[in-house]
């Protein structure tokens, strides 16, 4: 068995530090739009890009250290495995280390939920906060397994209204009202609810 | 003796019906605003500022002091109950407070938080009363290198929180600090890491990152784990801690209070640094340090006490030197200036009544905070009876509102959502999020102090080590790292040796 066959999963784990290393190296080139100007602005040893540069070098250093530690760990594991394979197996000992399959993240609902949250955020400027929230709460409840239409409508309408009172009326937050006709409808509802 | 006489005069003024009523109103406003993500208590103080025109200077300060004391605690309510820190300083309360809620012990967690916060707040108010003049002299010796050293100490304290994976934790911290450096540089006005995106020129706000990483990732995880009928964290246990149990946390609360008082007096360090350092130190000294992060009471009590202990301490540089150490004290300074009161050493002789009324009202505010905190926390605690799907939907909406409310900018909502997805991925791959958030919060502060130190001291890098206070704080930071890492490294090496000797153990 080769080193990489034995530690396929662990070797895949080396991807994260490598990505950090490459990412920080690439970012160093784009830390400022005009690197020459940024360097020219520096007085003495410190300039506008000194601090981000220090951070990026520190990221590179940590990523390299992480990579090194993992590689050393993998090599030691491989050596230990070779020694272990050569020895007679102890009674009751497991035949091989069964990889603990991570169960987290497998739930499709989580990824659908994340997608819905993203769509909600991007719909706010288009539909306005009020309509986007009504829709989001209803869809989220459906995704969560609530199937009673009355409950869904009641919760989304009352919840959104309470939030509007807190944030529009009390906190005076200029929430998005949507585009075109939706803006007019939202304004009419605000007036009806005495929010403005 | 003179101090006690002055304090008794202050107490009489504070118990004036109008002052007392407005202080209680301020407390309620502060606790609610702090608990609601998106409406920080600093915003509430700013919104309340115009109303103080109608009040006397003394009443105005009592009212704002109430909001301040209540608001600093209020942030912990949402931290403990829904894992969204209402204020940056409430971040450490998520680490052990929220796991307690998940176990169905929200009432217990809130009671511990309120008791510890009140302890810290009262001790700090007493320190303010009796220690203001000598501390003023000490604070006067602080300059930019000292502020940098204090912030640096706050940053390295993260090592105590995640010492089992120091390299990855530091990597996460530096990523956070790099994110914190996005935007226009405050000294030179040059945009950094903006890639030509105009909205990035204002930088990435830490509140937005914090909400995305903690709240959104938690909500989607909750969606995956629970069905709509289940209560959050199984059956709720409305178990209040006994006095004996609370008394057993005296060490944690005492250490947190002492650290909070010391750190609060440093302008710029504030409640966040105090709470994070207190958590780190407590993790080191507590016999249950290894269990921190799983809902350990001491891990909640220490940062809570430290956070509120900074409130009175932060008033010391404000009243004696006119230096506001935080956004909240800056608003209090603005209120004083609006009313024609000039803070400084002379204030103690010219406006003695006012100074001691502020001291007394802060003391009373921290005592009454227990009641206000319990009332608001009870209201929030009933949230736990709501089906998690419905609760989750409104946490998302509150998070989006919180992100939007930072600058009334939809771009912040997008950033928050992106960090929500990243937060979930980080959770799956077990990449620590807490150091990243700390980096985003303290990184810009550290940069500002670092750059201004170099600008003020002819680019002399040794200034951080040669100035006695700055050098001592940095030496303490180095000792702290060693104290946290050496035993862990030794244990790791021993484990590794054992695994190599017997690979069966490794399996």
C-alpha cells in the first residue's frame, strides 16, 4: 500500500492549508490597486499596505506550518502503519482503522436552507423587505416541515408586522421598499399600519 | 471620608424621583437594545442623545449611564439564547452560554450571566468612586504603543481558547485581521484589498461578519437537526442556580471583575478585549478549562463579569482626562459637551455633585440591572418554547436586519450571507470561527495603534518594547502564550509518542 493510498482522506485534508497558502500569495499582488503608488506613499518603514501585507505573510507562514505539521504527521503515521503491519495482530484489535465517516453536512435540507437564505437576501432590494420577509418566513416554515397554511400565514404576517413596527417605526431604519409598483404598495401598507 | 460624604450626596441626587425613573427607563432601553441584534445599545444611546436636551446635565448623564450599564449586559441575552452576540463584547458569552441553552439550561445561564455582570458592574462602579484620581494619573502615561500592546494582549489571548490547534487558530485570527484591513486606510486614504469594488472601500464591518458566521450557520444547522415540533435542545429545564452554586463561581467572577477593571481603564481596549482576555485566563486557571466551550458556568461568569466591570472603569479616563475609551463613552462625552460640562481633573472640584451622582447612579444602575435583566431575559427565554423552525426563520430575518442596520446598506447583507455560508463550511471542516471574528474586531484597532505609534515615534519599532508599560504588557502576552501552549504541547508530544509505540491506540 502506498503512502497516498493509505492516507487518501488525510491527503485531501492538505488541500485547506495549500489553498490558504496560494490565496495569500495571490492576494499579496492585489493588496492595492496601484502597488507602486502604495509603496511610494510609505513614510519610513510603514505605509498603507504594511499592515495587510504583514497579515498576508502571517497567513502564508501559518498555512505553511500547518502543511508541514500535517505532512510530518502523515509520514509518521505511515511509518507506524508499516511497523504495525509487520507485527502479529493483537487479539481483539480491529483489523483496520475504520475511517469515521462524518455525518455532518449530509443533510440536503441544510444546503437548501442556505440557498433560501441567499435568495432572500438578494430578493430584498427587488421585492422590498416586507414582501421578501413574508415570502421567506413562509418558505422556511414549509422547509421545516410545517404544513398548516393558517399557521404559516399567521406567523409570517404577524411576525413581519411586529418587525416593521420595531425597525421602521421605533428604530427609524430606512428598510428597502422594493422596485416599481412594489414600492408604492409597501408605502400604502406603511401608511395603513401608521408606520410613517 | 470626604469621598463617602460626596457619595451619599450623589445617592440622594440619584434617588430623586425624576433621576431614578429615567435611570430605570435607560436601563430597560439599554437591555432591550443590547439584546436585539441590529440595534446596538450605542445606537440607542445616540438616538437618546437629542432627548437629553430637555434634561439637566445631571439627569442626562444618569439616563445615559442607565442605557450604558443595561446595554453592555443586554448583548449577552441574545448571545446565550440564540447565539447572536448583541454586542461584540458578548462574543465570549456565546461560547459557553449557548451550549447551556442547547442543553435546555437557558434560565440557569441567564441567571449566572446577570449575577456575574452585576458583580462586575458594582465592583467597577466602586472602583470608579474610590480609584478615579490615582487611575487618572496611571492612564495619563498611556500612549499609542501601550494601546497597541493592550490590543495585542487581547489578540493573543485567543490561544487559550483554541490551544489544541494553535496553528489553525492563529491562521484563523490572521485571516480575520486581513478581513479587518479591507477598505480605505485611515492614515493615508488608500483603498486596500477592495478589488475595485466601491462598497468594499468602507471596509467589512465586524458585526456583519459576526452575525453571518455565528447566527446563520447555527440556524441552518438547527434546520437540519430538528423537526418542527421539537423544542430547542430537547426538554427545557427552567432550573435556577442556587445561591450556593452562584457562590461557587465567585473565583471566576472575581477574576473577570479584576481583569475588566484593569482593562476598562485603558482607553480603546474596552469591554470586548476585557471579556476575551477574561475568558482566556479563566480557561487557563479553571480546573474544568478543557471543557470550556461545552457550557461550563465559569466560562460564562468570567467574561460576563469582565464585560460589565469595564463600564465604570471606562468612565475614569472620560471623567478625569476627557478621553472616551469607547463609542458609548464618546456619546457620554458628547452629552457632557452639549450641556456645557467640560470633563477633566477640574470637574472633580467644580462639579463634585454631578461627578458623585454619576458614580452613585452607575452603582444603582448595576444593582437595578438584575431586575431589568431578569424581566427582559424572561421575555426572551420564552422564545425557547417556540418551534425551532419558526424561531430559525426570525433569527435569519433579525440577522439580515442586524447586518443592514449597521450602515443601512444592502451590501452588508450580502457580505453577511456570504459569511453565513462560509461559517457553515467552517463548522463542517472544524475550522475555528472565534479567532477569525476576534481578528475582524480587534485587527483594525491594532492596525490603527501600530501605525500611529510608528508615525509618532519616527518609525521606531523598538518603541513597543522599550516603553515600560508597553514592554511589560507585551512580555505578559508572551508569558501568556507560553503558559497556554507549553503544557498542551507536552501533552500532545506524550500522546504522539504513545500512539507511535502502540498504533492500535491510534486506531
